[in-house]
C-alpha cells in the first residue's frame, strides 16, 4: 500500500489552453504551471481536450472516466448513474483515502459527484461560514485585500483560491502522517466569470489596454451580468470591452497560478511520492462564434485545455499526443491496480489516442430568443452534438447536420473539399455513438438544492 503514489488533482474552471504560458501566449499568465511542467518529473500535454463544454459534463467525465453521452449528465441524466463507479470509489478499493474540496455546485451531492469521497466539502456563499474552518477564515480576512476584492458584500467579486489552498494544506498534512496513499481532488472556481481578480492583480495587464484597472473590472462585471443579452444580439462588444474582459480574465489566471504554485511547493515539502495534476474542466469564449462564457459550441476555445502532470512515470513520450481527462483518470487508476472496466479512456503509458471526443447535450435557445426573436439559431446545432478532434481536423455531427473543419478555422465547413475524410470520420463517430457512446440512464430529477442553484445563478449558469 505504501508503494502506491498519492494523487493531488487540481481542476481549474474555464481556462483555455491558448491563454497559458505553456502555449506561447503573449502574456505570462501561468509561470508556475510552466515551472512545474519543466521540472525533471513534469510534463505539459499540449493537446488535451475536455470531454464537454461545461463543468457538469466535463467533471462527470473526469470523475467517472466516461464520455458525456455515456454518463448522461447534460443529455438526460441529472445525477451520474449508479452503474458507473467513480474514480475515488475505484481508488478506495485499493487502499486510498479520498477527499474533495469543490467550489462549484455541479461538483457536489447535487450531481452525485461526491460519491466515493470519504471527506467532501462544497464551499459557497451559503456554506462559507459552516464549511471553512475558523482559522482559515481569520487568515483570509486578514489578507482580504491581497487575496480577494477587499471589503465588499458582493460574493461574485471574492476570490477563493487562498481558502482552497489553506484547507487543502491542512488535509494533506493530516494524510501525510498516514501510510495509506491519498487521492485529493480540488475544483477551484477561478477564473470562471465574473472575472474579478484580487485587488493587487487588477492592474496586472491594464497598462496594455485602453482602460484603467477599475474601469476594466467594471466592464467585466457589466458583461457578466448582461451576457445573455449580449450574445442574443450578436456579441457586438467593442475592442476596448473585449480587451478589458481578457485583461481581467488573464489576471485571474495569473493569481490562481500563483496559488497553485504555492500548493505544489507545499505538496513537494511533504516528502511523499505524489502525482500532481493541474488541468481545466473547459475553456472560454470571447465572442468566438458570437458567444461568451462556454456556451453552445465544442470548438477549440472551449475544449482545448491545459494539462500539466508531475510525478507520473512513463508519460513523457506522450506529451505531444492527443489526450483527454478520461485517459488520465484511466491511467492513474490502472497504475494503482484499480479496476477500469467501465472507463472509456486509454492508458497513456502504453496507448495512443487517434482523436478526442467532446460533446454537448441538446441546446435550448429560448434564453436568447426571448431577448432577441431574430437570434440566429441555425448557426448552431440544437440536438446532442458530438465532436471528434484529430490532429488535423474537427468533425462534428448532430441530428441537424455534419461539419468538417480544419482548425484553427472552425467556421468554414470543408466537407466538400475533403469528402473522404468527412466520410471516414462520420463512420468512426457513428460507430462510437452506437456502442460506447450509448447512455446509461439515471435520475432525471435534479438533486441540486436551492443554495446550489443560487451559486450557479451567481456564476451565470441559470437565470
């Protein structure tokens, strides 16, 4: 048991790969992730694709090792099926202690994603005082101007990586005193909109744009509060507004990267054999395809995410391959000697993926149509949307139509130009949907509490 590695998996919310330092972004947003990746035992997977375009879908894939149409979250199921064992359940069976801290309602008992964690905290404005230890609250309060928005009653403006880190460190310190290996899963809410970085980070990138720190933050909040209206009317933001939005988003990434770097250093100080993972559940849109946040589409801005892994042997040769979260989940459980029969990933230590599956459930455009009856729904797929991303192409299909793109251009359908490619990928996806992609039915009634829905409303998920 002592020979099994510990696992610390950090999922950041809404980080697109092309806004990270590892991808050559124009801003140094993730120096700590780059540092971790460049160590002897580190690796950066430059072609990691999320399974879905939102936290509930992608997180269910991470924690069950299955693709969206299989676990059904977002396409009929409100809770993950009992027939699908979770990653923590499988690790428990081989002797792991399991723990999770989540800042998102979709990673909670509301979706069944707390299953298998012997220790679980869901933190929101409603559970803040009861779930966060008093010592941590005091430390955060004393540092509220450095690690958050200062003294404001608006919960949307407060950053919580400091809180997450402090709780995680306490738990990890406890586990380090035990011979049993541990799996600690952490879902950070940053940099999910609204993009409002802590006060010292407000001006990180505003020298480069036509807006001061307070103006840029105000623009970001205004866009967040009116996102549905903006998208319904064609996402006609000015260059100044878009640059302010990106500056605030990038500053949030930079702050969160700083916190993850500190957490990594703490984990290293424990002097244990630890696999340390940092990724994102999905990316983000800045008027790509006329959209904001991570709505409707499953193209690269939403599905291409960062993945840095430290301490996992035999993977460095795979760093340039296409990889998905379900693959890493499969690999980690397999390495620990756990059962992966229900998982749909590959073992990246010995296998190579030919293409990545990303899916989005049926889409309801009413939120846009009621704001603008002329909103162009024909531009987007309405039913279950399945994408297959290869190194050269993105093929996507739904009951509406099929399309073939050559990224980074994901607007012009080139099916007529490459009919053989389109036909081959259509056959691949159709066969997958009929077999591994078939849904396991589960609960159709939501378990989300009113407090959970309130948090999702603050994040812009529900009206």
